[in-house]
C-alpha cells in the first residue's frame, strides 16, 4: 500500500484547489483545508501534516514548533514575510515560494497605470460619464515618445516592462545596485543613481523588494527631488512608499500624480486622503491576478512541496 502524506492548506483565496491537487498527485498526497487561518485551527489541522500550503495565514514560531512531522511549506505567492523562516530552517522544514508566477501581469499593470495616467483616461471617463464632453478639462497632455520611465529595482518584472515601455517610445532608466551592469546593457537601459532617477524621470515605477531597509524608501525628500509633473506607480509593496509623505507631496503639488495597486495598509480605509483625487488611480491589489497566473501559482507551489515529499529538491527554495 502506498504511503499517503497529508498536505494541509491553511487558507485559500482560490475558486478551486484543483491545480494544487493535480501537482501533488506525484506524491500521492491527501489534501485537506484548515477550518480557518487562526493559529488554533491551523495547529489542529496541521500538527500531523507532512506539508503545508499557505497563502496569507501567519505561520509563526508557535505553529511551526507544534508540527510533528512537517517536511515542507509552500507559499502561494512571492513574499514570505508571513512565515518564520528562521524557525522553519532550525526545524529542517523546507520552504518554497513562487517568485515568477505573475511577471506578465504585474508588468502589464504598471504599464497600464503609466499610460492611463499619461493620457488621463480615468479622469476623461469620469467627465464623460458625468455628462461633460470637455477636452479643456483634461489638458495638458504630452507625447509619450521621448519621455523617461524610471524603474526602482531591475529584477524580472521591471525587465519585462522595458520592451513594453520602449514600444511606446519611452526612454528607460533604472536604479538597482544589485543588478549586474551587463543586464542594463542587454536591455538598453541606462543605470543611474536614485537621485538621478528622481530628477530625470517623468514616470517612476517601484519594483524593489520590501525589506527593513526599503520600507518607506520613497519619502518626502524623494518627492521633492522629482519633477513637479512626475507620476509614481507602485505595483510592488505598499510600504515601499511613505504614504503620508505621498499625500503631502500631492497636496503640495510636488508631483503630478500616482497610480497605486498597493497601499501601506490594505484594504484602503473609506476616509483615506488618497480617495477622490483626479490625479490618483487606485486598484485593490489586482496586479498579480489573471486566471492563468493563479493556476500557475498553485501548480508551482504544490509541485515543489511534492518534490520534497518524494525526496527531491524544490525548484524555488527560500532560506532565512
């Protein structure tokens, strides 16, 4: 009789777990879901689990130390700040994530926000929907060709943005001290300092990882260095931008506007000063989403868990 490892899903935003279950068939795994993502329910469901699949639930030290036989944790996503990696490493639990499941979607969203802001599409739509056919209300607008898009970070997503931006005639510059210079040359992108990026860019797209040293990276000092007409777009992590400083910069006309798929604290509160502005586009953290992306996310996360369960190495491991 084949061994049947138990895989517990702590929480799931997915309409179906079929892609994950399909990927786990190679390990002959049984898949169950915890009653909720509370610490108590996770421990109850997973204390005898061979592996865990997690989306947003917090896998803290107490939960991890309660696991009697867990070999693997798969994160349905890119960030792993909801998992205590140090304790997992100490306990010998392999942790994997999916760093490349929504590259097309996020780069598309960032470009869509840039173009929408540049052409004032949401503002124009609101005017017409309100019965106002008034071109003067949305002027001025400038030609895209020759304008500068500055990328904060030059990993996989911003690299995918480059040909999309260049297709509209944008010049692209980027700041990433960790990216090798030959990568910039490969993509035809000028490597600049952060100050140079702030000063030269007409549109700034944020793609840095959220780390203690990058929290609040874009603050009021940064906004003051930007062009008065600059548009900043964030499809990465909300806390990369100091939100109160952004609001102050918008109020003081230090910048031209913002496109935000993410904010410091989600969901955005009903009384947020970011609401009701013609020069701000807001999306409810949807940049990652497409039907295909979520299927890929489930399959890749579960496949790595299955690999660990059958004695193989995961493709996307992550360490503390």
